[in-house]
């Protein structure tokens, strides 16, 4: 059995001088003409299957079409598509010829798109007909169902891959902070190469696996768990277009015999309330989550009801996945786990820091060197990236997330991490999910206020609020209990499902 210490001691970054994902991964697996890469389905029941060989051919045709239209290595191209097979084809086609794809969710408004086009200097876009109007200033637009499809049918399949050095920029993701405009997180080829290690050690992916990650196409999580990670391991992916429905999620897991499943904590909070025994999940051997911490109670209930471990993981768009739980390591519910081999961490004034250089670290924020530099610090001769996330570490080296640096609640001299309160609330049978924030208070500086979403059929009464307060007092240190509780139908979240505590402050 593999141990963490063995993996950590034996691990050495061995980065190639050049890396083109299309050629070095997709074309390599395409040598087996029958090897499945992608199983796509939608809520109407349609299904399409793509081998690596087919993805290789279609991406070569698209690469030729991009070159024929004047796009060259280093040019940026918005890829704004929903969960369609054309998303993978577009991403791989861009990477093949050195064009930098900028994946975007298709829910963005025209204002959102305008900022990204102007900020990145994008030369083109690949999108759908309903979204064409969001790109009025771009002449080069390939539309799925129209000229994009024509290119896949008629463009030259002979498309030599571009030479991509390890430090060349190859992908850009826009991510929003608490203030200011979105940041263009720019990653080098070395990062796409390094993505495979979290898939190998965290997802435990093998070449015969079928992985399903429910992340939307515009987020870096889609890179780690839908495209770059699984395909680097030779694993196939399930790609489903349809709204979230807990019963449908479970039905598809059973129908397609998914072996590794990745979803946000928000989804698992709903899934654990379903009758899992009604579905044949015997093929499922591992589940993982990232994006927001999974409450220990949800981890326990999921494992108890499904028989499958749920491994939480931590990463940022800027750093990729860095602190993880592993199948070969005992899990401490509520813990982020331990650093990925090859990632060295420190805790600086309570904040998680990543030692630099690291191949998973971004090149920087696009055209914003001052903003990039502001996220770094030096301790002696060592440079670190400051994540902005507050953590603690136990005697066994496990890290525990305590909230964003500006989320910590200071009440009567006590520092309270919102996750401590939310984890305690999650243990109560009436609670589906919750959020804790600090509310200004003349006497205590701040008090803990909790916003609670109840399970279906439960009424939010003053009596229940008092019961929840007493429950928290018994579950954790009494000073952490929420002195105010507000019941809500749903919590405010961004498009990737992350909780927006800042929206709740001041209510």
C-alpha cells in the first residue's frame, strides 16, 4: 500500500522542456484507435461518444481553421461554450496551434464579455449562436452549429502542432476577487503538465476509469477534472449538459458506471438527502470535492450511505490543486488534507502560503505585474505566494481551512472561523447548509450571525433558532455560537457555486 511519506519522499518534479497537450497527450492516446475519451449526454437522453482518435482528428481540423483565419501562437481566443463536446474540441484545437484559450461560462453578460475581450486583447471567439451578440467588436467568431462545424468537416486534418516551451503561456482563466475587476490568471504549459499529478494521487485515476466532474466549463476546476487531468491519465470523462437534479445525478452515476465522481460541496449537501440505496453505485470507488470545504457531517453521511469515501481538496485558480486528501491516507473529516507532493507550504500569520517557484503556479495576472507582486512575500531568501486563506495545522500535519483572511470573525477578543460554526450547524438534522459571518456589535465588536437553509419540510421558527443555538454550544466552544440566526431559501453564491459571505455582511 502506498503511503503519503513514500509519495512525498520519492516525488521529484521532472518537467519537459516543451509540452503541447494536444500532441503529447491527445495524439499519444489516439494511437489506440478505440480508446474512449469522452461520453457526452444531455437531459433529453441524447448521447455521443468520442475516442481520443476522433478528438485528435477534429482538433487538428480546428487548428488548421484557426491558422487559416490568421490566429497564431500567443493570440488569445475566448471559448464560451456550455457543456458540449465542442468545448473539448475547441480547447484542444487552440492548444494544438499555440492559441491561448480563455474558457468562459456562457452565462456571462455582454458587459462581462466586453471586459474580457478588451482586457485580454482577444483576437477571436468560439461560441454559440445565442451568444454571438455579446461579441460585437470581434470579427473572428466561430459559431457552433455553423462555421465551427463546417471547419470540422472541411479543414485540413494535417496540422503540425506548435512547439510550446514549458514557460510559454497556454491558458487563461478569469477569476473574481472581493474587490476590483476580474483577474486574468495566466498559466504556462508546465502547469497543464503538472495537472496530471493531482489526478494521479487525489483522483487516483487509471486509464480504464470513467470520471464525471460537474464543474462548469469556465472554471479551472473543469481543467483539473474534465480535461487536462483525466486525459493525461488516459481516463475517459462523462460530460453532462443539464440542470442540477440530485436524483438525476445518481441515476447517471449508476447508468454509466462512473468510477470517480467530482462535485461541489453544495451538490453533496443535496445528494446525501436522497435514498442512495435505490441506485446501483457499485462501480463508484471514489468521490472528491473542491471549491469550498465539505462539512465533516456531509463527509460522514456520504460515506455511510454510499460506502464510497469523499475526499476534499483545496486549490486556487492561481495555484491549481495544492492541498489534498488521498485514497492512501487516513481522512480527517473537515481537513483539507496534506500538500501535494512537490508543493511546499507554510503558515504565515495564520495564512496558507505556497513556496515559490512551483510549476503549478500561474505566470501571473495578465498585464498586471503590480497585482501579481502584491500576492507574494519573502521570508529570508524564500518567496511565497499568499493564498488569502486562513488555516491551522494539527500535530499530524493535516491542514484545516478556517476561512478567507477577511472572513475571520473577531468577537470579544476571540477569533472565530466561520467554518467552525457552519460545521456545527451541519450536524443538526434540520439544516441543509449555512453561512456564518461577523455582524458589527457595539459591545463585542462583532457577533456571529448565521444564515441557515433548512431541509425540505422544515419550518424556520424562533423555537428552531434557539434549538440551533444550543446545538452549536454543545458541538463546539460556546463562545462560537451564532447570537443571531436568519433563515433563508438559498444562500448567495457565485456562478461556480462558491459562497458569497460578503453579500451577507450587513444584513
